[in-house]
C-alpha cells in the first residue's frame, strides 16, 4: 500500500475543507440540498484525475457536508459512499473529458432512490414519480457542477506552476496539455 506524504495529506485536507465550504456556501442559495442540487463542491470530484491524493479529501468533504443533510444519517453513508467510489473511479479515467463521468453516474445510481424513499416511504407510484424527478434534476445539477465547473478546474490546474509540479507526468498529457 502506498503511503501518503505530508504534501498529499495536506492536499486531501484542503480539498475536504474546500468541498465543505463550497457546499455550505451553496446551501445559502438552496443549491446543496435543494430540489435541483448543484453542489458547488462536486466540481472538485474531478480533481482525483490530476491529483490522486484529492480522492480521500473529496470523500471526507462530502461526509462533512452530509452531516447537514436533511436526509440524515442515510445520506451520510450513501452519499459519501457514492462520492468516494466516484473519486477513486475518476483516478482511473484515461482522458480528462471522462473525469466527470464517475461522479455523475455513481450519484445518479445511488442518490435518487434514497430521496424517493424518503419522500414516499415505500415502493409505490409516488416513489417512482419522485425517483424520475430526482434522477433528472440531479443529473442536470451534477453535469453543471462536474462538467462545467469541473472542466474549468481540470484545465486551469495544470496552468498553475505550483500544482503542475504535483500532477503525475502521465496525467499532464491525458489532461490535454
């Protein structure tokens, strides 16, 4: 098992804090837990593509954010699990334009059924109506956060010399630089 050095632990902690702050800020405008969820912190879920050390930070940031969730402990577990799986899957993506796909797919698979269950309490007509509504609004929000904001991050980070030195050589070419 690879050990993290101080720089990588610091990066993970900074990503976790930034994820939480962005989501907390977005919650002021009801974006973090609203009917159409555009979690600003989800833009950071593409960072493991460039910086593998960011993956645990994204998962921890999501856990801290989900403490505030109106869905309670189940969102802390399921939401954090979806983000953690997506972050580690993002590290495996071969090209930058695929980096936003894992968070969108994992969250679309795991979260809408949880929200539909919270609204309906059983698998019935209300559950399926809520599921379809939540699936589409969630995918739209994730695409905005991950593909729009996340792509800006993926393209900007290699331009900053401080971060460029931290990006593995193979990822610089895969990031389109």
